[in-house]
């Protein structure tokens, strides 16, 4: 009888020890996990989440030149920017810019990826050439095109001249400036987009093509019925990334046009930059930044939502 | 005292249904103990709980008389061989073998000593500088074994170590692992889904199904006296022939679903047998070719397999397909009507409802185990 | 594979044509950087090739200093990203602890916040820390990266869990396992991420423009802008020489790592 109760008691105390050991174990693994993640979490907190909240906060204030808040103005900054012709022009230019650059970039890159994916001798060389613009910085690319667009010496106007046409002020004519910047951007972005699409093409199972060959399918039939559908997740990814990149355009504007002529190329990030670091209007600049944030948030949300469902995954 | 002792061990994830239910087991020192069961039976989970890779939800686990529930794997003094070998792809064979010793900071001279000894034992001496991807499947398996042996842990756990090898190599490795285990006096807990492996290697076998122990015992015991229908059909190849049966009203015959009748000695029918609804089972080798004297039934052959040294024929009994296995070569074709002998003394009786064994075959045992 | 000669010709024509058009601006820049100003102004083909533009560029601008700064900044960001991303990816793949999934969503959320949208407070933070015109100001904000974490996570997931279990039984802790097994085994993906990190850091423009006010840590991209805006005489040869110097390191890196980069990016981007 007494033996039994001792056994039971020791059994219970054992259980207690196990419980404590488990708790300690869980605590330990939590600490360990946090230690591995801590560097990233801290940096995200300091340089991403806090600045984001601070941007939203600033957007409701007027500030002094050092960025300290002075007067709370509520939604005034937002009302101001949405009635300001300059900002509205900036929004319009930004959307036009997205429209000009994204479809053409993706289309050209897709074409290049398809012809570079054929099993031919020397495709390695061509792949490297096609991806080369990824290794060319914004500054360098802009300098190249600054020369190409040069009104007197630039190659483009020399070609026009050769055909007896009038020279165009590519970067100074409001009708042409945004197009000129778009061409530069397309050229710069092709490298990255091409690489991603080529990766997508190469991950398509070659059995699909072999079985299509056995069925006697032609080149364009295979392209339409196998390549494009199988590539659709990659295409979708590339489209959203290119759109997001277009919203974030800055360097080429700074070097090619500084937002001119007549604010035609004053894309949103450039507009924020000017408002904040040239005019020192941090409140109104923050309001613009919040608009940019919302635009990009919508794009990424779209990507997450439709990326998986609407697009055919293998 | 048992080297490994499991007392009321249970396992559940997220308070769901138990994956393992009240497992009680003790594994002797130096024993080759096999855990066998179909996939999802919980056998790997049990092994991983012994290793300390999975939490024990309830119950007590003792290794060498010490409660180890709360100890991390490294403090349990055991070694483990994984199904995919878990060789470090960036390390050479030598570094792989020494990995554990280095982690435990064993002295350099001791490391070298054990390395040469183990490598020689497993025939790896000439491969020490190679990387795992330069080895064949069998060689990788040996490296995994070496890594386990070099640790000098008294308890070795193996999780389906041979399932990635081809049939021939598997047969060789079975013998080799068994020899090593005996030579080194290791306590081995070996998980497999392959009943042949279990039968050929184990000193004792535990059959697990659906998180519950079905039977623990010596291979021959499991074969001759399967504790229930599950063990009967799981152990042995081809599996035991089974069918639901009733006694005829005079108790002299068994009727398998209305059709074939098997003569039975009423004297051997116990009271319990009479009362239960029963399922009978008979091993394929206990259905004999019929001679003019002993033929009890004629069956229509639906399939024949000529294996050279033996012939298996399949035929329909009631709604089931039964198999008979006869030594030698028999000229039988599909569609033939063949005389066979099925007699009562070779029948195992199970309770249909619980599946439990009521009475093992009376003749089977005495004939099977021949003492030398 | 079999392909008719006619088809081959079509593809080669397309390939050569595209490559020529696409690479023309780069070739033009390289050729111009070796031309005399006279030839550039008249628009003729180069009569003589000269290194004068490069000599001029280096003499008039602290290009060496800029290049050095860019190397330091790019390598620091690359290493920082490799360390932080691999640590985080390890936690997400191999460790189980409360709140892990939540933190994973936090990482995903960071991809929705463009750096440009939070650049104003970031500038103030760097300024208040006294990090303007310092290497840490140019690099530290970019160490944590969700994309890199996901790319490595994808690769770490392919490492069998049994490797970690085997080390647990052998008595090896998580940090040593990460250091001695995971990092060497995932070497290829680390190189991919490293190349990507170096390329993007080298080409960074907006942040170095804001975070540097003098030549001490200014990167070569901003240097190039200065070169371009300060060349009053429209000496395009010198400007192009500067541009060519800027792109050489990244082009070499890209040519060497193109294949790997393409595979790695596809993996990280598309699960």
C-alpha cells in the first residue's frame, strides 16, 4: 500500500520534471530562433517599419528644414497634393510611363528569351549579351542614352538628319521627353527580365515538347499551347516586378531630364525627392510617399492574390 | 534488465488522435529488435522518440535503467542510421565517419584508431578520401553504418536503412548488418516495413499497426502463432490464406462461405471455437498437392508462378484468392482443375469480430521447427 | 535535336540582329571612350584610338577613390546580406518555435514596402546617427532582405532534415551545424545571392546620392553623375571613359555568373 503511494508520488514528480524540461526546451528553442532572426528583425524595424510609420506620421504635419514637425495639418498635405497640378501631372506621367515601359519590356524580353532558348551553338554568347544590361548601372545607361539623345551630336538625330528629317529635342521637347526616358528604361530593364524569363523557359519539362513533336505540332502551335501557358507564372511575376520597378524609377530621370521639360518626366519618386530634399517640404513629400506606398502595396497584393490562383502553375 | 524500456508510451500531435497508444516494451541488451508495420503505423515515430528527435507525449522511456524522456538526443548515448543515410555531401567519407567524434571532441589519436578499425571492418579503407556522391548506393550505406559504429554507442537505431538499395544488395547487407551487430554486441532497434527483413534479421519482432502493438515475439512464433488476423496476413509471403467459416451442424465440417467443406475432428473443437464467429487461416505451404489418398478438394487454377525451386498456384475459394506453394516444378496451366489437400490440423482459427487468434495450427509447428 | 537548316538560319539572323541592336549603345560607349574629341564632334569613325580620355577622367576626378568606395560598399552589403539572410533562412527552415510563422509573414510584408517610400525618415535616421558620409550609412540599411531570405530558404529546404538530426545525435549545436554543414552545402545559392547583392549594390543610385556629401565615401555611380554634370566642354570621350570604368566590374561579374544568377533568381522568385 505505502509502496504504491510512493510509486505514484514519484511518478507524479517525474511528470513534473518532464513538463519543466519541455518548457525549458521550448523556451530555449524560442530564444534560439529569435537569435537567428534578430539581426534581420532589428534592421527591418529600424530601416523599414519605423520609417514607414514615421512617413505616415510626417504626412500629417508641416516640418522645418531639418525634418522636425512644426504644425499638425491633418489631411491638408493630401488635399494639397491632390489639387496641385504638378503632383497630378506627376501621377499622370508615372502611369503613362508604366504603360509605355512595362508591356514593351516584357514583350521584347520574352522574344529574346524564346530565341535564346533554342538549342543552337553559341546561344550562351547571345544570352550573355541579352542579359548584359543588368550589369550596366542606371548612371552609366543614362549617360549612354544622354549622348544618343544629344540634339546635335546624338546618333538618333544624326540618323534623322541622314533621312532628311528635322532634329528632335528628345529630352527637351515635352512631347518626346517621357518617351525618351521610357526607351532608356526599357533598354535597362531588358537584361533582368530576360534572365528571369529564360529561367522560366528552361524549367519547362522537355517531355512536353517531345510528346508534342510526336503529335506533329508545329513551332508556333507549341509556342502558343505549351510555352506561353507553362510560362504564365513567370510572366505574371515579371509583369508585376516590372511595374513595381517602374513606379520606383529615379536615376535615369535625375541624369536625363531632372523632371523636365514642364514636369513631363517628373515621376513620383523624383517628385518626392525634389519636394523633400530640394524644397524641404517633408510633410508634403511624405504624403506623396504614402501614395507611392499604397500604389506598390496594391501591386504586391495583386501579385500575391492572383499570382497563385489565376495563373497556371505546373 | 532491459536496455531500452518503454512504459505506457503515447504520442499525439496537437492533442489529436494518438499516433501511438500506450506502448509497453522492453528491449534486451544485445538484442536485435525489429519494429515492423505498414507505412503510417507509427514505427518510425516510435524510433524517433527513442532517439529523442520527437517529444514523448506521455509515458516513460528508460535507456540503461535511466529515465531519458527529458534528455536531448546527444545525451542518450545512441547512434542512428537514417533511410537516406544523412551523409554530409560536402565532407569526405573520412570526415563523415569522424563527424560525431569531432562534435564530441574525442581525442585525435583515438579518432584515428577508431576510424581505421571501423573502415577496415566495413571495407571502406580505400574510399576514405571520396565524397558521398562518388560512391555507389551500397558504399554509402556502409559509410552510414560506419558512422554509427564508430561512435561506440551501445544502442543503435536504424530507420529503414536498406530500402534504397536494390534487392540483391539488400540481401547482402542484411547478413552484414546482422553479423556486425552480433560481433559488436550492439543493442539494435531496427525499423522496416519489409516483413522479410524483419523475419530474417530480428531476434524478436514487434508488429505495429495503427499505433498499437499487434504482437511481440520471435520470428517463428509470429509466423506460426500470429496473434491476430493482421499479423497473420502481414507476416509471411505469400500471405496467409484466409476466409470466414462456419461449422456444419454436426461439427464435423467447416464451411467456408457456403462452399468448400473442410473435414475437422470434432474432438479438437473447443467450446470457445463453437461460440465465436470464426475466420480461418492457412499457410500456402500447408495446402498440399492432392494424391489419390488425400485429395480433399479440386480447384480451378487462375494463376501459376513458376519460380524454379517451387511453384505457386492461385485459385478461388469463396470470394477470396488463395495461394498454394509447392516445392519443385509442376506442369500446371491456368484453367486446370487440380486436386489439393486442405485439412483441419493446418488451420489457424481467429475470432472474426476481434481478429484475435483463438487457436494456432496444430500440425504446423511440429513439422516446421526441426531441431538439429 | 534536329532542326532544319532554314530554321537555324532564321534563328541565327534573329539572334544576331537583336544582339547588335541591344549591345549597340554599350559598344558605342566603349568605342567613344577611346576616340579623340575631334572625331566625336565630327561624328566620323575613329581615325586614331587613344587612352587620353581615361587619363583625363582619372586626373580630373578621384575615380580611384570612387571605385574603392563602391567596392567597399558593395562587398559590405553583399556580406551583410549573406549573413543576415542565411541566419534568417536557417531559422525558418530548421528551427521550430512559437511565432515563427508570424515572423515569416512579417518578412513577406517587408516586400510590400519600397525603400523609396520610406526614404525621408531613413535619411533623418542616418543623419541623426551621424552616419552621413560613412560606409555604415551606405550599407547597413540594406543588410536585411526578404528576397534573399526566401531564395536561401528555398535552397535550405532541399537539405535533408536527417542531416540536422544526425548532428543532433552526434551532439552538434544549431549554430555549428549552420556554420559547418548548411553554409558549405548551400554554397551555390550563397554565391548566387552574393552576385545579385553585389550587382544591385554597385548600381545603387538614389541612396548614395542622399547619404554622401563629399568624395570621402561617394560611390562611383554618383561620381559618374558629377563627371557628367561638371564636364562643361561636353567632352563626351571623358564621360564615356568614366561610364566604361563604372560598368566593367559588374559586366565581368555578370558574364561569369549569368547562368547561375538566372537559375537562382528563378528559384527565389517562383518558389
